[in-house]
C-alpha cells in the first residue's frame, strides 16, 4: 500500500476515532448506571447504593474527560484533512454537529459540576436531577452524532446547489434518515453492554478476592442482569439493522457475508474463510447452505445478489469488513452466553460462588470495547469508497495536502494519544483495582486548583493597615 496523503488522512481519522469512541461508549452506559444507582439510593435509603455511586462516579469523571478531549481533535480534522468534504457536506452536517453542542454539551456542562461535586452541597433531589441531565446529555450527544453519520450512510432530504454543495431540503428527512433509528438503537445498546461488561468484570475481580464484599456482589448481580436483557435485544436490533443495510447499502452486506458471486437459489452463510478480493472468492470457506438467505430474506431459497453485480471500483475492502463483522458477531454471541450463564448461576443461588463464571466475566470485561470498534470498522470501511454513500467518493473528499504534512501530524497524534490516554486508562484501572467499601470517599468535595492558581495569603488581624504615609524605614 502506497502511503499517500489520502491513505495517511484516513489512517489518522481511524486512529483518533478508535481512541475516541471507546470513551463515549463507556460514559453513555455509565451515566445511566449512575442514575440508576442514585435512584435506588433515594428509594431505599441503603448506603450500599450510595457507596457504589461514589465508586463509579470517580471512574466516570476520568472517562468523561478523556472522551471530551479526544473528541475535540476529530472535529478539527474535518477542516485540515477533509476540507473538500467539509465544503461540500458542511451545509448539512455542520448544523447537526452544532445542535450537539447546543443541546448535549451545554446540558452536560451545566450539570456535570453539580453531579461531581454537589452531593453534599445541594439537595438530594436536585443532585439526582443533575445526574439525570448528564445521562440525558450523553444520549443527546449520541443522537446527533449518529444522525450525522447515518446521513453519510443513507443520505436523503438534501439538494445540490449550483456549486456542488449538499444543502438541506427537508431537515426531518435528514435527521431521521433510513438507517438512523437502527444505528442509534444499536449503538446505545452497545454502550450499555460495554458498561455492563466492565462493571461485571470489576465485580468479578473483587469477588474472586473476597466473596463477601457487598459492593462487589451488588455490582456483579446488576451487570449480569443488564447483559442478560441487553444481549438478546442487541442481536434482534442487529438483525433489523442488517436488513436495513441490505436495502440501502447492499455492497456492504455482500462484503460482510463474503458473497462475491450471486446465489439465485439461496445463499450460504460463510462462517470462516479467507476472502480474496483480487480472485473474487473465499478460500477454504466453511459454510452452511442457504442460511444467509434465511437470515437476510427470512426465506432459505431467496436469491441474493453478490459483488459480481457491482463495479469493482465500488467494492469496499472485503477482507477488513468480512473479519470485523465476524469479530463483532462472535463477541455478541459470547455476551449472550455470559448472560445465560449468569442466569443459570443465579437460579442455582451460586452467582457469587461460581469462580469459572467470574473468570469468564473478567475475560469479557474489555470485549465490549472490542465489539464496538469492530462494529464501527464494519460500518465505516463497509461504506467505502464513499464518504457520502453513492454521492461523494473518499478520494474526492480529502484536502490537497502533501503526504509528509499528514504523516507528521499522525505521528504526533500517536505519541500524544498513547502517552495521555495511556496514563488515563492506567489511572482508571487503578481506581477499579480498589474494592468498593463502606464510606466510599467519592470525588473530592471541591475541584482541584489548576497549576499556577494558589490561595491568597492569610491576613494577620494584628497587622496595622498601611496608610500610604509610612517612611522608607517602616516599609
């Protein structure tokens, strides 16, 4: 692969979005979890829920901050590396991204400080309202960002003006484009599953060390319940999303399935194999006859078109999409297995005394992030070679930059991101390594002063007030 400016710009955006997306995926679910914990505390009065709230609030503060910082960089890349795309699609995507700032960011900024530092400074109901507003703000952020991205996947409600720009013709159709409802539900469920897996892994870790820890028991039980409910719903939503993708982006589904050839009498489901884009085949395919048609058309004999019906110039990178899709689906099945195992242990009253279940939950802890990344790779790489599907090619969207300039900024991002966010993740893991306990300290009562700002010196009440008439000797 020749590392020209276009490839480097795509690598840079992929690198930054991969770092960014894991933090919102975690903070969206964790904000809702915190709201549930505080609601249970207000309803029951049990300090157990308050201690868990304080425990996860510290982790949320760090994850939320890293999500905001990593997201700022991405917006600048629209102007630096993708200026042509920004010029052509800006009249549509610009207002949508501004709505995220005006709704989600303002809502979060207005209530985050109260949520973090106001537990002992405002009333309980007001503090709970602040927690709810932050949780709603994370949802609103996902709403607008997914609306933007979904419009790029399934554009509608636009017109093209005399200079070739996409301009809004119907804002309702733009926001609620054909793929948006499915992708919003799919992403929110992914966020809740990601958070459930992390909470379950932390609970399992501490149960393996101390099975009587009440905080670890409660968080593990709540996490297993969330996974049991969310995993099958996610599989159902994923199936609906796949049917929608087949209708609007058939080339993506063909790449996901590895269908280079059309199947007029029912297509097989290829479980594994080595896709070869040049030879237009899947080597060593392990397949189940007609199952792909059954899944995608709900009819085992339904015909399915293949990539042979599409010009090669419009094919996505099949190898990447093929394997990222299988990673996502495989992890989804593992999440369902974890939820069912947890239900089995709960029914046998051995939820807190099942070491192999705890080990499996610990292994699955980071798998939510892996599944989110695999899903986004499937979505974004599967859209190629388009930025706005079927209308604007990626090669025609990049800024006229020289490769060394893009390579330099990419290298700088790599160094800074691995240093800063590596330290942040290490700190989060340290917080998680401490077991929850009674009288959990939570976040500091007041924000830490930034460097260079120090308190004013104390005033000595016995010192006379200067009158301005002292002699040089007195001064």
